[in-house]
């Protein structure tokens, strides 16, 4: 029995260790963005990217501070639980992209290999004083235009958009629903460590269903006890939210 317990604990520790992400970044990048989540709902969001040419973390600003333990309350007001509008975060290591999301106490994630086929163009333009070259790809039901710089050899960019011979300074889809622009880049070599062990692992299709249910059904109100009239009110809130967020970045998640 003792041997069985030791074996069980060993397997558990290996599983937990396997969910621990650790890499050595070389840069930290800030992006400003304009995000059209729905027909009449547009928001401006700041993002942070930390990484090297192979590994990276990408998230909206508040979530980055929360995930890295850097958030500090100001003037006695704790905004740590205030959500960014773009809640998903990404970590890519060893060629695998992990997308993770938390909603209240629920933590979910999925893993995928992202394959992007870029076409490079001769067109260039200056972005923040840096000469950048144009590239394009079709992915997730949209055509994406990117401007990257070989002056920064890190093959990184916003969200899942990597694989170019340089850092992406600007990225947008041709409908201009989702537009990211680099605002700051700095050398950054602090070790990055994050554990995904608390996030329940799903396939991508089950993750998307779970995320939809958490955000758009009564699972969004855990423990809520209401009568019929109150239920109609909360349903109206959910219906309103669905309209506000009916234009996801990935129109075709499995393309």
C-alpha cells in the first residue's frame, strides 16, 4: 500500500509539474488596440507581450499584472478583480499554444498548434520610427495584415500571430474590427513562470462551449435564486451581452 501511495503522489507531482510554464524572455512589448466586439460595442484595450523567439505570454494589461503578481492597489482601492474586456490569455511554449480563461472561480483552458501561412510583400511603412514590412495571412475567418520589423528578430506578435521573420508592430483584419499597434518595446530578461495546473483542460470545441455557457447563460450567476420575474430581468442582461459580444476575433475557430 505504501508503494502504491508513493507511486500515486509521484504521478500527481509529475502532472502538476507538467503544467508549470517557465521560460526566459528577451523583450516586453506593449500594444494598444481597438476591438470591435459587436456591431455597436467597441473598446480600446492595452496588451502586454513577454517572450523570446520561441516562447511568449500575451494578455490584456490588468490580467498581466494579476497573473504576474505585480498588481498593487492604489489609494486603498483594489481593482484586481476588475476584468479586462479581452479575458483570454495565451502562453506558447515548445510549439504549443495554451489559451486560458477564468470566470469567477471557474478556470478553463485548451491547447493547440497554430499553423499560419504568411505571404510577404515589398510594401513598407514606418511605425514608431521603425521601418516595417507588410505581410498577410488568412486565418479564423478573417484576412489579417501585419507589419513586422527584422530589426527585432523575435518572431512574435499579438494573440496567436507569430511566425514572421521579425516582431509584429501592427496587426489588423481587413474589416478593421481588431487592430493592434505596438506602443513600447523594451529589453526584458526576468524569468517568466506560470502554472496552468488550476485550469481544467478541454478540447477547443468543448472549451468554447464552456466559455459561452459561463458568459452567456445562467451559469454566469452561480448560486442565484430568483423568481420568474427576476429571471426575465437577468435573461435580458444575458441577451444584451450576447449582442455586445457577437463579433469574436475568431469568426471560424477551426479554420
